[in-house]
C-alpha cells in the first residue's frame, strides 16, 4: 500500500501516530524519525515535517521531504 498524508494545522493529529502501529512517538503525537533520512523505527515508513518536529516552517518540511525522497530511492534500489 502506498500512502501520502498531507496535513495542515499547528499540531499533528494524534490518530496519525496511533494508526502507524509500532512507530516510536514522544507521547505528544510526534513521530520519531531520523532527521537526515526521515526513517522511522518501522521498516518502509518515513516521516517528516510537523509530525516529526512540531509546528515549524514550510522550508524545513520541504527539506525533510527531500531527505526522505533520497532515502526512499536508496531503499527501493537496494
């Protein structure tokens, strides 16, 4: 299954982190992910933007998306 979640707002929807069963969370609904790759503790799942950092700038979310895209490409090629 391929899924992209778009979010608009000031804080992550708690349902999102609960729906990704087994993903590491800090208790406030944020998902833990490697800042350089966007990888979560679940194989094949990446996260970035406000769901990882909390409310932040669009530019930082775009950078996180770019990092994740590069790592997803590496993952799919290996």
